[in-house]
C-alpha cells in the first residue's frame, strides 16, 4: 500500500511541535480522550494502520502530516543493547538484592541512559517467573516468587518512567523453555493466572504504571499469547485496567486477524500487519472499530509519554556517568549472596593472605550474561581477577583456568592443584556464561548440559582442589541457579552472584575481602539436583506454582532455600507483635518484629514475612511471601520492622464470581531470614465483614508530559482499588490534583466501576493550571480526600512526584 508516513525521527521536530499550527497541536488543547478522538477523525485508514506496524527493526513510523512520531525502542531489561552503555545487574541479580529503593534507582539510571541514546522506549523490565533453572533466559527473569518480582520490578519500571523513557514489561505471559518457545502450549487455570502466574504482571502494571506491555511467544491454553483475547483483553485490560498499548515480541504474531482482535496493538519483527491489515479491513473481516481501538491505545500511550508535545532531547553525556558507575557498583554488591562460611573463612584478611590461587573458567571474564536480546556492550567490564588484583596487587594472585566451562577435559587440573598447594586460600570461579544459557535464536539455547547442576568438570575440580588445599572458596556467577550437591561439602565458602553487570568483579572482591558485608538473598531455590525438579512440562494448572511452593507441597528440602543468605554478622529476632483479636476480612493487618544486630560489624538483614491460609477449601500453598524489608543495623543496634498487609495481600480469585475476594478464617504467619529460617510466628483470624474498597494513587500523568511556560496542563491519575468492594459508577469518588499543594484540578464520580484488584486512569474534569515559569514543581493527587467513600484505610490516598516545566 501507499505509505504516507516518512521515516524521519521524532527528535527532529520535538522542540517545535507544541507551537505548530497542526491538527495535533490543535488537539492538544483538548482533554486526552477528545484529543485522541480529534486525531482519529483526522487520520485516513492508511495512516491508522501505519500506527500499528513496524518501520524498522526497532521503530514504528512517524506520521509527518499530523506530526505523530513513531516509537523508538531498544532492548533490553538491564541496559541499552545496541550502544556502549552501562551493563546493570540482570533481572535475577537485581531481584536478589531484595531492595525496593535500590531497584527504583537502577530503573531511573537505566531510563536516563536509554533517553541519552535517543531511545524513548525501553524493552524491559523482564518480569517472567522462573519456572525451571534450566530455562535459557533465567538470568533475565525475576526468580520464583511473583510477590518478590512484583515488588522489585514495579520499582524498576517506576524508576524508568521518572525519566523521559517509557517502560515495557515482558513477556506476557510466560517466557519458559526456549527450545519450544514458539510452539509451547502452557496450560493454566483462570485462578492460576490471576493469583500466581500473572500476579507479578498485575503488580508491575498497576504499581509501576507502565506505558507498555509486550506479549509473549508461547501459547496459553491453545492460543498464542499475542492472539489471546483472554490474556490481552479480559485479564490485562478489563480485570486489571491497563489503559496503554500492547506490542508483540518480535515475530510473535502468527495470525493478524486474531492478534488485532485480541488486543495486540502493534506487531513488531514481521510485516504481518503491514501486509494483512489493509485487505482484512477492506473486506470487513476486521472492523474499523478494532483498528480504532488499537490506534486509540497507541495514541494514548504516545500522548502520556510526551511524544506528541515538546519532548526534551537526551545527551550521550548522561550515559556511563560516575554516578551511574557508583550506583552500579552498589547494586552489584547488594546482589551478592553468601551461602556458606565454614570456620568464618570469609572475609579474607588482606594482611595475612600472602597468596591466592584463583582458578576456574569464570575468573577472567567480565560482564557475564545469558545469550540473546538482553546482552549489553558496556565501555568496560571488571572480571573477578581484575577486581582482586586491583585490591591486592598482581603479585598475590596466581591464576589458572583449570577447566573449561562445560567440557570433559581435565588436563588443566594438574597446574590448578599445584597453584592450590602453594596458596593460603583457593578461590574457584565457577558458573555459566552466554555459551551455556540464553535466548533461543542463532546460538542461544536452554542450559547446554540439560541439567541444573554445575556443568562440565567444575565440581570435580573443586573437589580435587580441596584435597590439595582445604581452604576453598567457590564463587559462582550464573543466570539460572547451579546445583553443587557433590562438591558443596568440600568447600569452606560459597558466594553466589547472579550476573551482576560490568562491576561484578569489583563487587565480588569487595565481598571476599570484607570491604562490603553481603546481604543478598536467593530469589530462587537451589535444588540438590535434577531429581528434585518437577517435570519440565507445559501443564501449569497446579495452584501451588513453582519454587518453594512446590518444595513445600512435596515435603522436600532443597539444597538452598528461597530467601536464604548469610552475613559477616549475626541477627536476633524478638518481640513479635500481631493482632490477637479477630480482624475484619479486608482491614489492614499490622505485624511487627524487633531485629537486633548481635555481631561485631554493621550489616544488612532481609526480614521476611510468610503467610499461610489454614482454613480455605481451595488448594493453597503451604506458605507465601507477603512482606520483606532490607534494613541496615550497626553492631548491637535494634530496629522494629513493621509489615502492614492490605486486602490484596490475602486475595484469592473466585472462579465462580470472577472476582478477587478474601477468605474469612484462620491464617498463620512466620517471620525470619529465609523461607526455611522462620523462628517466630503466630496465628491470625479474619472474620467476615462488610466489604469496602481501599483506594491508592500509583501515578499522576500530565498532558503535556513536559510542559512549557504558558501551556495549559491537564491531569490524570492511575487509581487502584486494593480493597474488597467495588467503587460503583456514579459514586461520589473524587480526585483532587495539586501543584505545590495548591489545588489545580479535580474530578467527581466514575464513568466505569473500579473493581477490587483493578486500576483505572482517571482524568480531571476541571483543570486550571498554566505554569508561568520554568522550574521543578510538585504535582500531586488525593483520591477521596473528603472520605465520602468508606474505605479500609484512609491514610494511603495521596501521591506526589516532581514535575519539571521546561
């Protein structure tokens, strides 16, 4: 077809766009939806279809006539793929920090770098649930627990969108075994999607207020994810309230009609929409209403992302900055997990250690990662060898590879043993790299040895080294967790690092030498071996899910439990406080515990709360993570950690009523430092009560996103209901918008109900703010500030963030 859309990029006309006398500029003076209506009315069918197709590998077309820019995208979830940009810890590494605030900082820094390189859409974060450690993209995932993933990755997405970049959560739903990723038919129950396998997506979509979702390759209950109306319309849009656009993974669309009708707005990686949509529309097989709905989602996203108005241009000077390097080092440090420390072999004493034998296939490698679209090319990368040599000097380090990553060759054992005998301590650098795990295209694949165990001769060499020198410390770097059942008893120390980015070597040296006290925690369980893993099949209809839930149900003890991790100090838990009387089902539940650093050095502790439903007639997990907090304590210092659980922390999905509900009945809870170390606990009773909503603002958007002095600004709030009752249409719900605490806009009443577990983008119906000068202001929103609606909690209704006027 004739394409009226040029390929010149958005930045060329961004600064002049707000002042142009074009249909887009005239539409800007309207509210969001009227502005979209005006643009749709002005567009030809060809122009509408062009909004839904690719232009190049990572872009969609610009519309020059209406001045509607296309999207400029780039991978990936932990750094800009096609530029010399900072390589951050992978998803598994960052989630291993269990640190929400750090995750948001990393998200913001990544967003700054995407913007710096002219990419206004980051194809990340990846929030897939780790089904099996042998999966090739385990490094990109967020571990085995949907609550943990949701809590950390929602902050990453929020941080990305604190910059001019937009986040894209992927892969909805679910990236698993790579060998069959295009044909794999995952079987789910509705309840399984709503409670477990989709929980992480609902959290990130709502709490992170993400502007884009990427559909996955696999099939769900017989339908390709990119062609599933159940996933994309029923779950994502109707039940969860996602208002923005869905983009396919590259070449994930197989049937254009099914995809566009299901709600997959933009097709990337293939020309399917470009070739098929004109004929489908002309024949009436795809109605114009479906096209308009998809274009509306795209335009709503572009407007809220700021692309149709003034959009500030980034600078490459804002990438790879000293501030980003410092943050990257801290993120790498906080991700590192100490799993064994027999005889307190760690930290190594710099003064007394005269020689270290550094052995292993990962000793001199930097920026380890799985193969695929998440790979990064940083300006530099620090290996473990470089990190140790920088701190101790080259003369103290004797290095030999010893063995390959995954080979039967043992010819290097002899030299490795000789170095070990002459050393005070042996550090064995084990693990995986991009040749052993990755995304399934070109050379990528699932775990190369088809096993969760450490591949090749690595365990054999560890045991051989331990015979030559008993002081063996193993450092593992990998994406998917590696089992080491045979060699674990022979090592004195075990440090685990899920690919920690370009500063991994610096961070590992800091931990090994005591310059940083490790406090990372396992985001996945380590099995004793393959025999402990469930069958790697397609049937995911078990409500208990994967990981520690599976082990609990089967009564099995993994080698290392979910949430595990040690420190160079010790902690004591005491004074557990929780409600003794029954609590209304849906009301906030507060549980607190005192934690004391009983050791001699400062350190972080990750306090974890697990909850069990004891009276449900449904098949429920033995326990579920429902709270955590990473705290820092000086020696002998004590802190009180308080968890407040809302109704949504007790949600189950009622497949008969098709609604999130809370079971009245008996519950148990436990608190501790890992899923298998929970020294304190108690009982809790939830009693039936009149249902109430619980409203929370998760984000405030403005139009334009980047206003200039003299421009009229309209306001929009993402409001979430995490209670037990809907807010009906026509209710007295109000939202007030403020600039520097002065009211500048409001809305009253709902045009659609707001259901439990749902979020909606609500638009102010009155707006009266025009900035008179450049500067940074505080934009805020308060939902139900007059308490016109009875809620479970009235103190969580406000939100604010900085707003820059250019």
